[in-house]
């Protein structure tokens, strides 16, 4: 890429120039620079934010066909990330994953992807009409978490399915493990396939040598970064990066126009511009400080009896080629808590809010926005949690979840795929009791959230093991996303007159 001046913020400057001209606005949004906003919200968020909430008038460019300051800001982002092209996203990495898959696939195409892919990949399959060929990620049975797919898994899958159009990989995972992208890139490209990487949890990786390899450095054809997750973009702000000649840029841009709003929040776009500038000019120093805080906190957490906090010792295990140390995965299983219970206690009794809870773990993120006092509160809260672990603080309804803590974790089998996600999503369906759904074919996505990884996808046959597992998750306190009945009392399944697609 050309060497560009990364200190500039062309899009923010264009917005500020428009506001400072004191232009009289006869366009959306209707609050007109905040004047029409109710004082209750206006007093809290401030006039400057509202003044920057504008529409895409002349001079402020068009996200869906940029030729001015948005284009300049995206060029700077591409240079900063080592990409050929970068695109700003206003619907998070969800839109990015959808755009990558929909631009790479045609109806009937096969695509390789890990079973622990985010539900946005499932929605892309529904929209594109492609057929998923799932790869099994590596599983840490002790912690009950999925890691990444290995190069060997990718290679074997490609040999078994040489007709796939693309390979989709998640790296990092929600829990901080990263894939061996160098080796996977070589395997995929030797076979002439596209490599797509869901790097939503890695917008910071490219800017510090002590963090795992970024997808753009590894030569992925397309990757997505959630700029809002771990660096300073506003919520929903993300980027999609492309490298090399295999990507059809015209089709990708057309796909993004289908998925992106024609009325994006311009403050969000400005935050992408500024977040890129911050990482390009100060990223190494800011991330060094975050790494120091995370390493110190991890050491202190591991000194607490009954607590385990994984780190770089995981590197080299199957599915863990690298590890993002800014992720604090705090395992509370030995205290007798579920992660859901521990997270609730941390929030209600200590005013500490974690990012994620699951059956065994609580996950905390350490970012460029953290300071020592915040990490001190986290560690102190976990210390108090450990001291109180034998007190009766658990909800009676969580008895079944605690029984789960006494048995070994078993990796979920990949369900039988009866028809494509699109076919099943659009097919006739009926609602039945979830407790009696084993043997039926799901017409819905069923996803514990977070982390947003589907347990069931449309077109997959429901097993009794899946029913038992999801009912246990519900009793433990998980939020289920996707089905019409989020409590999973009922589920939509294919009606008896829907015929499965015949496949060779």
C-alpha cells in the first residue's frame, strides 16, 4: 500500500466543517442538530453529538458509493491494516460476514466453515442459498469451550469436498484462541479457494507484535473486524478488509449496498475514522498498556484458590496457534458456580459487568479503555466471590445446572443436515413443544447468546441430546436468540408435507 499520513481524519473533519458553517438544515434527521430533541436525552448526550448526527448531503459523501471523505477514510484504513481495500460497516461484523459469504457464494455452492461460526454466517447461508459443510473445531473439554479449526482439519475437509467455493474461518474465538492462519491460507489458496476470516474479535491484532497474527498479514482474501469490540469505534462500527485479486470487488460493493443502511449514523462512521487514526499512530503504546494490565490481572486471578484464568500456556494445543492475552477467561467451575451465577453475583453485588458468561466461565475484556483501578475492582470482586463460594447464594432453579458441573463436558455432535438453511427457513412449518421435538427438522436458528454460536440451524434434525442440552442451558440462565419462542417452550419445525431435498 502507499504510505499515507495516518494522523488525518478526513471524515470527521468533513462533518465538523459542515457543522461549523452553521448551515440551516431542511433535511433529515428531524431533530435538526438537536434543537428538536427532548431535553431529557439532549442534556445527557450533549449538543455536539447531535450536531454531528446528519444525513449524507453533498460534501459528506455516500457510504454506499463513496467518492469523497468516506473514500479517503477507507483508503487510510486499508493502508493501516495492510489491506488492498477496506469498507466501513454500520451494522457490525454481522453485515461484514454476510457480505463476505454472499459475495463469494452462489445458490447451490458449498462452503466450508467451522461449526462454531457466528449466527451471522447462518443468516448469510439463508440469504445466499449456499450449502454449509461444517468442520469440527477443537474443543477444550475441561473448560467446555470451542477453539479454532486446525490446518489439518481444513486440509482433510478440502480433500473430501473439493468443490467448495470458499473456506470460512473464525479467528480469534470469543475466548481468545487464534487459528494458524499462515498454514490455512497456504492450504486454501493452493487449491484455488477463497479464504474468508471472521476476525470480529481481532481489530487490534495488526497493531502489536505481541498479539497473534492478523488475517490481513496472513493474506486472507477477506476479513471482518468489529472496530467497536476491542478498540475505539462506537457500537455497530466495523470494517471489512480485502487482499489480493481473488475478490470480485464489484460484487462485494453491490452486496454491501444490499445490506447497509442508506441512512447510516454518521457519528459512527466518524468513530471508525478516528479509531483507525488512533491505532495507526498510538496503537502499539495503547495496546502495550492493555497487555500489561491483562497480564497482571491474570497472574492475580490465578493466585485465587478455585479460580483458573487461561493464557499463553494454551498456545500449541489443538486449535490454539496463538492467544490474545487481552481476554480474561475466568473459570469458576471449581467454586461450584456456573458462569451465569458468577456473572450475576459480580454485577449485582460488586458492580462489575463481564462480557460473557457460560456454564463454566466468565469472560472479561481488557482494552485500551481500561485502567488499573478497574482491573483492581475485577480481581477484588473475584476474590470475594471465591471466599463466598460455599455460601447459599445460588438460585434454587439452577440445581440442574450445578449437576452439569459434576459431569465431563461433551462436544456437541454436528446435527444431520436434511436440507439447506435457505430451503428450511422458507419452507412450511408447524410449532410443536420443544421437549417433544427430537426427530423433527428445525425451521429456526437456535443460538445461546452470547457467544452467538448456533446449536441448531434451519434444515437440521433435532436430537434428544440437543433437546436435553438446550433445556439445561436454559435452566442455567442462558439467553436464547433466534427462535420465535426465546424460552424454547415451542419450536418451529418443518411440516410433515415438506420433502427433504434429494442430494447426490
